[in-house]
C-alpha cells in the first residue's frame, strides 16, 4: 500500500503541486484546504505523514499541530511548510512537536527528501502490535506468535489499515476505496472475501484470539482486547 501524505494547504495551486509531486514519487496524497478539514480527514484515516501550512482558514496550523500532539496523542510525523522564516517561529514549532520545517518557496526534491527522511525515522521503523500479532511496515512482514504469516498484497493492506487505526470501524466502501483504489457500487463481494480469508489465516495461527470483528450493518474493525 502506498504511504498516505496529508497535505494541509489553503492555496489550491500549491496544494495541487504538492499532490502532483507526491504522486510522481509513488505516495498517495490526501488534500485538505483548511485546518478544520484536515482535522476531519485525520479522524477518518490516520495518514503516514502530514505536510502542514500555518496560515489556514478554520484551525491554524499551530492549533492543528497542538491538537494532534495533545488531544489526539498522535506521533504521526508533521513537516511544516511555511513562508515564515524567523528562527523563533521554527524553534517554537519544533518544540510543539513538528518533526521538520521547510521554508517556502521550496524545491520539490527537498520536500521529497525531507518526507523520506521523516518516514525513515518514524513510520517505517515502527512495529505495529496487537496481542500475538505483529506487523512490520518497512518489510511488509506479519508474524503471529513469532511465526511469519503468508498474506496476499491485499490481505496485508487490509491488516495494515486495521492495525494503524485500532478500534476504527471501516465500512466496506471505505476499505474498497483505500485498498483497491476504486469506486464501490455495493454489489462487489471483493472486500468480504479478502477479509474472510485474512480472518481465517489469523485464526489458524492464533485460535485463542479474535483480531477482526464484524460491526453489523457497518463494516469491520481490529479488536483491542
């Protein structure tokens, strides 16, 4: 699955330019044009990294960063993109929890290099765990009770979504859009089949625990016991 980058920038030209740059480098951009919209998108699906402007309608960049590090207790890497060049601004934001700071105007190569460095330091080096289940994003490796599990690409992508956002309920429509990147029309049984196969493999490896639960009428979620 492509790593998702949330772009929070109210200037449509800059936002679209960043999205184009990210797609070229095989990232999946998610575009928000206000702090309020970014907060909503963040609650729906946690991205792998955030590119954050400061001067935003709704919540400012500083307010959004404060909420991410405070109310959400999120450690998702945040790179500030701002025209503010004063050292005091940079130091203040880094103390608030920003991971990096890029001054506008920027070069595309620098943005990509900073993103890759931040992901190496954080997201891709972290192990996701739930009971006896462990997932390693950098190598796409999954183990249950220390034994590696053989998963298809789509099964891994589904499990990664569930483990990245534990207890979040994903509808079939949302899973189809995020994993298969296509429109969901209600009659497609693809999601159900893949979730069922994933559950079967987890159950065979760890009969004592349930990892993925059906939320009837809505979808599926990872269960934290």
